[in-house]
C-alpha cells in the first residue's frame, strides 16, 4: 500500500521531447466510467483541475456510468489517438473484463496505452449501526442464521467480486442487488433496503465517520490509514481474504509516446504531492503512481489475479 517511488531520471528525456510537441491544442476530455460521488470520479476531478493549470487547457470530465465501466471504456478505446482523450480506468474495465465480459467491445491491453497508476482503493465490509453484529465473526453468524435473507448492493465489479469472494470463503448466502454506482447502493444501505455492503470509502466514508454506518473489516492484507482501528477480514477470521480496487490513467492505443510521457510526468507530480496524498486519503484512496511500463506489468498481474478471483468466487461471464 506504499506510494510508488518516482523514477524521474528515466522519464526526463521522454518528457523533454513531449514538451516540444504542439500539444494540447484544445480542451482535453477525461472519461470516467462511474458516476459523480465515486472514488474514481473524485480522483479524476482532482487531477483534471490541476492538470488544466499545468497544461494551459481545460480538462473536461465526462461521466459515462453503467455496464461495470464497459460503456465508458468502449468510448475511450474508440477516441482519436491524438492525446486529447484520457481514460480513468479501473480493475473493472482493465482486468476483470477479460474474465467476466463475454463481449466487452474493446481490448483492455491492445486497445490502450498505459500512462500511470493513480490510486489503490481498499474496500470495507459495512453495515448500519443497528445491524445485530459488531464484528466480522458476529456478521457471519447472523448471515448464516438468516440463510439467504440478507441483501447486499454492488455498484461496480470490484464490490461485486469482493462480496462474492466473502461469500465463497465463509459459506454465507445473500442476495445481490446491482446499482449503477456505489453512491446509490450506500443510499439504500442507509435507508435499510440493504443489510450490508462491501465498498470503497469514497461514498461511505463520511457515514462511517458520522456513526451511521459501521465498518466491520477491510479487504486488504494490511489495515488502512483511514480506519486504523478496523481489522482486516483476514485478522477477523476470514483466512486468505485479500482484495483492493485501483484507478489508473490510459490513452487510446497509438497515441503519441511523447504525450504519454508528458502526461505521466504531470499526473505523477499531482498525485505524489503532499496535497495529492492528503486528498487521496480523504476520499478513501491510497496514492500510488507508476511508470507506463510498471502499469503495464501491474495490469498483467491483475488480469491473472482476476482469473483466480472469478474462479474462486464462481463469478459468471456476462
């Protein structure tokens, strides 16, 4: 979960060539595959505002929610490869889709050019404070006793996989309800229409801090700085449980390498700043950047990981 170390020496020659290019010549479009209020949207808007100042051109956020991010990814893959369209991809679009989408409509590897990782997103198992469980062990006992009577929401493929993995490792049964984004699922959890949620903190963090939702466990292998008192699911009695979502920036395939390098340098400077780290934590993310090659290697490992998750959690291909 540590922030990635900058390799500025390797990037400097490429960045210098990028500055000689007549780019950008107009406003940039940043496509986000989830709605406002999501963690992906939050970090995208933070980057876009500061990138506008650094590049001297407006960066316009375009939210294209739905289809677990695939609708937005298709649009981004088809965009002109001129450096004026960037995509804030997630593990949903650029790793899980390989194993879970029958016809994604794009190739997450060949159809995009990696720029940089921006964030890791721990997920949290949460319930309303009136739910009759204060620990993961008690939650599992209640879920087993109610045998399929509990409902949970999923606002993206990450929350779906995290919940399915929990079910497969504990043997509990519960009914899944799909939402177009996490904020809507959090709203229904607060209203009592759902009994639990496994989600990132962007939409739910304020409710956990306010005491209207209770965090039972985090999905990562280590505790997270945003909720240091909350145990990991492994600590709380679910051996082998480990999962995190992520956000990264990609360009359409065949975009100029010089622009790829320039965007890498600019976005990493934004994310790796003290302000970037503070903001990331404030919306439930951990700042994490990379070189383009590091992102490509990370994506390859994540695609393999999602193959194992899909098999272990018995996730259907749709």
